[in-house]
């Protein structure tokens, strides 16, 4: 005999099977408008309005006759959403004699990830309407082999979210099967995939399906709008993803991990034009970093400048030499000097610097601290962006944009001579802040709000039992 809880699990399994057969409803009248409902639902999640709520109520609850009465208004509302964002649609040029289904399909933005996002939103909305999502609170770390009542709830949640291949009913021991599921979950949330269930993993486990749906919808709309207006080639850095892509001719030519600014020294959301690449750059220490990072080191170690190959100049450009003890004493005062690190293996900018004009002194560069790229959370810099695959990026610049290729080739074996290289044309660089997307493997990815820039406000879910089209629930 099945107990009540096991019957509930079986019911959930059957519900998911039915969802796959007909994701929104088994009613044929709703199947007719399924594409349009999904378009509208995404837009409502991203930007809820009373009109979209009314249109969803019509498509989900009214008779076919009433739905057909409003269908043109609804289709043009969906299209206008993208038109205001300058996103082109096949709907704009479709034959007016096309079928209803053809017009609904033509409302899809022509981007590779749209159907993946729609399918994931559909699943999340179903979960929101059918599943209880109580907070999981084990009050301590959980590791493989541990036993805890919360393990049962974690098993079920990972199965519902698609990270577990099987549902381990009534299991309270942290088994190897759960360990693999937790690692998959951590990986797609940008966390260290160590199978240890701690505060960060619990934060994402406790995010409700509605919160996930809203974040994914908002991020998709922002991303699609932004990319639709970009001329190619370009560099794009997604700050909370710690990732850079170089795009040319609609292809990702290079993808690389990056290191971005700490929460108190943020990498800004911005756009620029890379105008020069510098090989063997020097590093002039910004005044803020000098005060906060370098001078405290000098106070404890007067040899710091010499050990790290720094030169010190007055503001007239004269080099200043002092004993270690004198530098320690100078660090206690106003310190009216400019500090410059020479090129070399320990230079903070590494081998290459990619320069673009901006009033925040932000640029892209190499780093001697290569081990930092092994970390999952890479908000570690003072604002500039460090690139893991910097040599590959420099090679692309050399092949496509560097003018003086002879000098470039000559300096590849020189690690001390600083040289600025002009480009035949500048390369746009875009620094964005997108926290959710569906990747090329059709896996939904989420990232932490590392700078607290995108707080999510709750969006009220629409009831499927709306009786008055003028009522928004």
C-alpha cells in the first residue's frame, strides 16, 4: 500500500508526463493558442501590465469565439513589445492571409535561445502552480554521506528542477547519486561544484519557480534587446557570469573566463571602443589603490617597491630613490609621488593591455595571477577586467586589426619593451549584467547578483480561473 506521501509523488510524476504531452493544458481550445500564450506569458513576466493580464485571461479561459474576437489585438500587442525594443520579427513581413498558427510562430524573435527559454518558463510556471516550495533549512553544512531530514526535500527539489535523473523517495542519507545532482545544480548556478550544500547552494534551492521565471524572462528580454542592435565584431563581457565572448560574423570566435571587480570596486556596466593594444605595459598605480593597497604594504615592508619592480616619480617626472626605512616613513604621510610598475613577469597587467577611452580608468588586461581563474566566484579585481585567454585575444587583434604587424611579430619574444599598437579600426566592447540565460546545451543558467544591481520584485501569477476580462488577478 502506498502511503499518502508516495501517492503524492506518483501524482507529481504523472503531472509532469502530462505536461510534456501538452505543456499548458490538455484542452484543445488552449492548444490552438499555445504559442501566443507563451509569447504573452514571457512578456508579462518581464514587464507585467494590466493589459497583458487581461489578454492572458482571454486566451486561457474564454470561448474560442471570444478569443478570436481579440486575437488581432493580442498579436499586435506581442509584436509591439519587441518593436519598441527594435527587435525584428518575421511577423512584420508575413502575408496577411497566413494562418493563425503561422502568425503566432512568426511572433518569435529570431534568436537561437528563444524556444529554450519558453520551454523552461513553461515548466517553471507549472511548478509554481502545482508544487509547494517551502524553504529548506538544514541549519548547517551537508556533505556526501551525511544523514539529515532535509535530504529528502533536497532530493525532490533537484528532481523537479531537472538536476536529478531519478527521484530518491524517502531517502535521508546523502548518497552518491544526490552528490552528482548537487554538483550539476551548483555548476549551472556559477557555484563551486564541490557537492557541499551550504548557504549559497541553499539560496538557489530556495528560489521559487516564480522568482526563477521572472529573472529568466527579464534577462532574456534585456539580452535580446541589447544584442539586436550590436554591429559586429564586438567583445562582450557578462559581469556576473565572469565570462567574455568575442563575436564576429555571427560566430563566437573566442570565449574566455574573466575576473571582474569586487563588490566595493565594481566593474561598471558600460560600452567603449578598444583603440589600442599595448604589449609589455607599465602599470601606473591609481591614487586610490596606492592609498588602500600599496602604502599599507610599504609601512610593513620598505623593500616592497624594489621587490615588485616599482619606480617612484615626483610630479615633475623625476625618479625618486630612498632607502627602505625612508619609504616606510614616507608611507605614513601624504606621499606626493607617482608609482609605476615596470614590465615583466610580475607586472599587475601582465603581457597585454587593451585600451579604450573612458572616464573610469577601466581597461582589459592580462594577469600574472593565473590561478585565480580556477575560482568559481571571480569578482576579485579593482574594477578592470582580467582575461584568461589573453594570448588568443591578442592573436586575433594581431591578425585582424593591428596595423604594424612586423613590429608585433618582433616583440613577441621581447618581454621588457613597452609598445603601443594602433588598430585599423576600433573594436566595440560591451560590459553587461545578465544573470540568467539558457545555454547552447539547453540548460538554464543562473548567477548571483554580485553587485546587488538587480533586485527582483514579486510578480503576481495569473489565475487560470479568471471570469471577468476586466479583472486583473
